[in-house]
């Protein structure tokens, strides 16, 4: 009588790429030694951060190859240490590891910047097809080639990026590559000795007291919501993105506070912003008090809205109408350099003259004094110094 063959179930099944509507992931099966059950495992790595699909597919293939090499050793249930000589580490693998290390920070803006720069580098690396080259072979010539590529990029509005943005890219990518030098993957940082570009002074300027008074008076009479926006930037030092996320229920008139939840803040930290008495008087207006609590204060179309916030340039368009009108009427001679952010510059400059720096930092939501001082625009003539009396020679 013929005996039946008994087939044992394989302990693991090789990795494969699964492309879903919202993400790519690597799927594989491994037997859990705790209960001896073969289980489905998934990893995404950094695949979904890579916008270039050709590069994403190449990186997926590399990840699959790595996982397949570890599965016979019990991965992921058993810790597997595979030692790779620094000289043999590919640029793609080294860059992903350095990027992961750089992003391990509680500073949300820093993490976002590293992720953005890292994704741009990975996309460029894919286009150049140099991901598999040894990381140690990445030279200063290639570093300059990457920065030349950065210079060809444009802003969301389609304008060429400026020298300030180019310098920021150079600074961030150099910090990522320094992780590789620290781990002795590379002998030296190829971005380190590349000089920064000269940055032109900001074209944006603060308002003079006369300009501030004229603009505020016109907006109060003709555009209440734009008036409220510039007042909140001047007194409460809000960022434009934060303004557009505010809802009526965030304003606590009784305690004189505006609550900014972490998801509404640029830095992803919740904060409480103090409302001066004048701001409380402004939002006591019937136009504000009748807004439903769950409505966005600065909604689409220039009025409060339940779900859609104003566009990125909405407040600027309304302010520009005011500036153009005042200029046509001959009340303002020069409106160049004025924007909604001019009111934040003006506010920080004014408040630093009468308040300690830590108070102004807190109101603006800054964690670094240097950030606050970027907005400070001192007068050409410093009156306290101008009025100094003789303190050396005897009269």
C-alpha cells in the first residue's frame, strides 16, 4: 500500500511588495517561536516618504532582499545582527539610516525639515541611479551636483527658490551626512566646506505708526475680518497658518486667552496666547459673538465657515485691496514691503521695547530667542543712545 507523503509547513514565506491605495508595504510570514504559529508581518520602512515612484520601487526591492536574508535567522521575532563593513554600505541604505537618526527629535519643525530634505535627496539619488554606490564614494563633486539640482527647484507659487532656502537645504543635508561621518561610514562630510550663498535683506518691513493707524482705520470701516487678522498678528503674534485654523470656541474672553491646540500650531505644541484688553473689545463685537463655536473664524470667502478655512493668500489679498485704496487716495505714499506679516514684525519690534524677551517669545510661540529676534526691526536712530549724557569727562 502506497504511503502518503507528509509535507511540513515552511517556517517562513518570502517578502513581497503590496501596493495599496494609501501606502506601500512589504508583507512576509514568519513563525513566532512563542506559540509556533506562522504570522503575517508588515513593514513600510521609508517607502511612503519617497515621492519618486521609480526610486520607491527600487528601495522596496532592496528592502525585500534585506528581509529575505534575515528570515532564515528568525527575523523579526529574533534579534538578528548583520554586520556590514562601512565600505560596503550603499548610499541609499546609509542615507535612510542617517535620516532616521536625524529625525529622532521632539522638535516637530526640525523633524519635518529633515524629512523634507531627505525625501528630496532620495528622489535625486534615484534619478541619478547612484543608490547602490558605496556611501564612502559620495564626493564633494556629487554634493555640489545635488545643490545645483536644489537651485533648479521652485516654490509652491512657481518662483525659483532663493538663496536662503538653498542655504537651509545645504545646512540640513550636511547635518544628515555628519551622522555618517560620526559612524565612520564616510571619511569626511562632502557638504561641510561648501560655502553658503549671500542672502539679500528681507523686502518685508514693519509699519510706521502712521501707516499702522491708517490701515487699521480703513479695515475697521470696510473689512472687519481682515482687521481682526492683522490685529491678532500685531498683538498676539500669530502665524498665518495658525490664524486660519482658529475656531470661535478657541477664544476665552472671560480669561483673556486664546487656546491653540497642538494640531493647529506650526510647532505642534499647544499654547495659550494672552489677549490684551483691546483685542477682547474687538472680539466682543456682534459680528464675532454670533459665530457658532465650532466655526473657523477665518473661513473660505472671507467669512467664518464650518469646515473650510481661508486660503494661504486670502488675508494678503484683502490687505492689498486696502493698501491700493489708501495709495490711490494719496494717504499712503509707499506700500512696498508691507504684508500681513509686517504686523507681526511690527508687534514683536514694539513689544521688545517694553517687555522682557521671554514674554515676547512665549506670546509668539518661539522656543529660541534667535527666532524671535529675526522679526525685530530696530529704528535707524536708537533714541536711548542718542539721549545718553556725558559719562566720561567732567563738566
